[in-house]
């Protein structure tokens, strides 16, 4: 199974500042057939299901604000919130769909400093 | 917008069974792989099982293999999860999800139901 790790476990950032979350996979998520990384990022708020933010490591899902961006390739990935808004307080998960079983990172809590 | 609505959850004793259903609307249901993902209280996300578009391929997490069975009815646009020999550790909110497809490549889970709580307790 592909193991997903995230760092930090939690972070607090001032409004308008940058928030950065790291995700590492135990094996490469780069699919040789199409040169895409099978890595997604989700945002989850209490009492609600997760929402897809980013797929293929760096493609923003429809309707997701431009302040959310994803980067990285292979085994190391990053989610960046360029200018933190109050509405961004949430849990963030990375997820690999390169193979089965699908696996998720443990999550990173983002809060306001 | 795609709508996924789960039902069938509740309280069950250890060793018991439950069948979850997920009704899909505003979706070309038969075009997509579907999954169940669960979240124990206060914990992270755990993928449980998925099924291909036609229902002929199913895959399971090790933790549920041999106890859970995923199936679908494309004509009715329903996804199911039959859960047998339930354990206390199966207590969780269960989400029905759709796997995004774009340019013939998967793209994560782009649609989620609101979730249904399953509690396994004596």
C-alpha cells in the first residue's frame, strides 16, 4: 500500500499570509502513460464532507479560488494557500489515486493566528 | 450539480449487518467508478471500496475484505455497500463518492454525499 504522510500536523497563519502544507508518498505517483501525478488535495470543514480542491497534483478543480495551488511531482507535493482567508480554516488531506487501495494522508489543520 | 444521498445507516450490534445505499442524481452514473470512503469519529479519511462502471470489478481495503461487498444498479442509479460481521471499529460516517474522469484519466473524488453514520455497539 502507498503510505501518505503530511506535515505539519497543524499550522496557524495570519489572515492574508501564506499557508503551506506538505505531502509525501511512499512511492512515486507519476503515471508514465500520461505524465500526470495521481495526487489530489481536499478541504474538509466540521460536519461536512471533503471538497476536492486540486487533482493531478496541480490542477485546480472547478470553482476553487485561485489562492489555492498545488505543486510537486513523484513523491513530494505541496498545497499552498497564497493569502489565507477566514473561510479557509479547515482540515486538508492529500490523497493518492495511483493505485488500489486508495490512501489518504492523516490531515493538516489550518487555523488563524 | 451532482447529488449523492446515502441512506441505511444506524446502530447495529457487533457481528450484525447493514446495507448502505447511495442514490445518485444529475449524473451519468454508469460512466463513473464509484467508491465508499469512511471517517471514524474525530479521525481521518479511509477508503473502503470501489467498483467500476459496469460493476464487474470491485476492490476493497484490507480492513473490510471478506466482510463488505460493494455493488451498483446503473438502471436505478444506486450504489450499495453490504456490511456483514460488523465490528466496533467499523463505526464511522460513510461517504458515497464519485471518481472524477477527465481526458480518460482519474482525477480524485469530485462528488461526495453528505455521509451516513454507522454505529457498531452493544
